[in-house]
């Protein structure tokens, strides 16, 4: 073979993120089923029995994990692009993805409001995960674009510039949250949106729903930081365990801070309805830093630059990860049935049964995924997004 011939890039794939996304579906659906059955669980926080308390903690770790893994993967993808052509291609692809996620979110909001006969305004920003995917995409792309511009202008290495941008963003959003978020006052927020700055600010930036911009953007920043720091597409595999030591230390510190805050607030604060608080921000950051980095070391080091042979024991998690967004979207539709309705209370009379129903629901999706994989998951949300990204959007890109 001619030595001057351009060698094809080896495929880059992390089984850790697939397993994490698949496992998160299990936790999210089971946890959400319990919350759906007893919508007073979160309002009774933190005065709950230990099992329900732990269930809530786990359930609240999952949405940040979606954003963490998503941004981690996106940053790894961007790190592989070297030439201007590759950078332009990634820019177009991610801009398209931003618009697609935003469209899904807005469509879901309007459809939900119409179905329930409620004002559309009151349902804005209630499909939070898709909004946050859209925001995280444009956020990580902007950081890398600025970093590449910094390198082009001769001001430094783009990886260092990206880390500075991500660190600054994380510090700012966490700082804003800790300063402006009054943990004891969050229970007074309402579901009604008024066209005032305060109402919009509270709904978007602080507590309403499961994914307020602050502090959820911090999770995206941390996912991007971890990707840039480990630099898995370019780093020597033998150096990764040593680089991971500071990550484990920072993750443990963040987790401990969150536990301490949670312990203090358990005894000093009244019940809070909001699912995000300062303690869970630190707990989530610490948990995901440790779990993702540990997963990469344990599962991916030997196969980091090639497609691994997936063990049959974890294949269901990998398969269901391919339709994570589909499961999330359809489970939201299923949970549109009011929890206080006779149907729900009859089918799910206790917490134990609600967890069992959630498990059955997940196993159903695993079975569907096994069958669906033969047709490459056609018509899933993920399949639609990928195909839309491949289309030429000349009317706005050109």
C-alpha cells in the first residue's frame, strides 16, 4: 500500500455511554412511575421514608445524566475534527440538531396544551429535556467555535481555550444558582406564566420543572470538560487512568458537598416541591464524574479505538440506549393520564406495584428494541433526527 495514501480514521465508540444511557432509562421510567402514582412524594420532601427518599435521589440524577452523557459524546465528536472542512461539517450538523430538538420541544408543548385544553403559555418550557438538548448543543458548539477561533488567531491551543470557556460557564451558572435560588422559597412558585420578566426568569432559569437552565447548563459544561480533559479520541490509552485520578477526587468532593448540604437542609428547610436544589447539583456532578470516568477505564480502555464486541449481558442496555429519546417522549405521553384518576389509582395502588409496573414497562421496551434493531430502529426519534441532519438545508446554511 502506498504510504502516502490517506488512512481512514478508526471508528470511535464508547460502550460506557451507551450502557449509561440505557441504564438511565430503567431508572427514569421506574422512578417516574412511582412519582406518577403518588404525586405527593416530591411535595413531602425531605420528610420521606428512606426507600422513597433514595428513589427520588436516583430519579433526580437521571435527567442531569442525559445532558452529561450527551455533551460528553458531542465534545468527543468535536475533538476528532481537525481540518476546516471537518469543522464546518460539524457546525452545520450541530446547528441542524439544535433546531430539530427545539422544534420537538415546541411541538410537544403546543400539542400537550391543546390536548388538555390549557393555555399554551402555561406549558412553555415544560418539555425541558428537549429544550436542554437544544441549548446544550448550541452551547458546546459555541465554546468549540470560539476555541478554534482563539487558536486561529494565535492566542493559544483550542483545547485549553475550550476548557477555560467550559470552566467559566460552569462557575457562572452554579454561582447564579446559589446566589439567586432561595431553597426555602421555591415551594411558592406557581404553574402559571405571566408576561413579566420575573415570571419568565423564574420559570426558565430557576425551579419550574425538571430542567431549568440554571443549574442544568452546569451539567452540560461538566460533560464537555470531562471530554476535553480526558481527550479520549487523541490521548494515549495508557495515560488515561493517571489522568482520571484528579477527576475521581473532584467527583468525590462534589458528592460529599452535596450530601452535607442535603443533610443540613433536611433539618432546616420546609418541604420543597422543586426537584432540583443546590445539594442535588453537587451530588449529580460528583456522581456522573465518577461513574462515567470509571466506566471508561473499566469497559473502554481495551477497545477505545474500535467497535467492541458487546457482552450479551449488557446488550439490552445498549439496544435501549438507541431509542432513549423515543422512550422518553412516549413515556411522557403515557403519563399524561392524571395520577389522581381512578384508572391510575386502581392499576397502581402502592409504591411497590408502581415500581413493578415501571419495570415491566422498561422490559417491554427492551423487547421492542431487540425486534426493532433488525430494521435499524427506523422511525424512532433518533432515526428521524439523524436523517434530518443528513438533508441539505440550503435555505439557511447556504
